[in-house]
């Protein structure tokens, strides 16, 4: 059987969680943090994609320029 102290602690914890989930004061801040984190990750993914593609594009441009003959006028 649980003591009165244990029951009071559980009741207090339950009320604390209920108050936490009903509170709306920090919701805008959390939204902005999530949005900012998403944008940072999107920027990092884009940078990685571009950084890994640049050498391939540079090689293709170099090959094209090597194989191109310029005719004088």
C-alpha cells in the first residue's frame, strides 16, 4: 500500500504535467526553434549536394573545352 507522501507526490506530478501540456506561453518559441532547425538542416543538405556535384561538373566542362576546336576567322 502506498503512503500518503507517495500519493501526494504523484498527484503533484500529475497536475504539473497537465499544467505543462495546457500552457501556451512558449509554443511560439518552440515553433520558431523547430522551423529554424529545419531550415539549417535544409541548408546543410543543399550545401553538401552542391559541394559534391561541383567537381563532376568542373570535370565535364574541362573535357568539353579540351575537345573543342576553335576555328580562327
